[in-house]
């Protein structure tokens, strides 16, 4: 069972996250020949204040 984990800065619309989940599932099915019902996608959202780039918080 493929498990795909994605970490994003919070704030994207639910529609965008749903499309990401769909697209990642399709990629796993196509590239791994995995049954669609076996693919799991976990999207974790992190507050911008907890996300640092170059030593500086994004939020």
C-alpha cells in the first residue's frame, strides 16, 4: 500500500488539496501499478509561523 505524505504551508483552498490528492493517487496508480483503493495520501498543513526558509519564519 503506497503512502504519500505531503507537508504544505496552511492556507490553500480545499479544492486545490483535493486536486493534489487526486493527482498523487493517479501518479501512484500509473507508476507503481498500485490498486487505487490501496493508495493513501496524507496532507499536513503547517502554520506559516512554523515554517522557516533561510533561517526566517514565513509567517
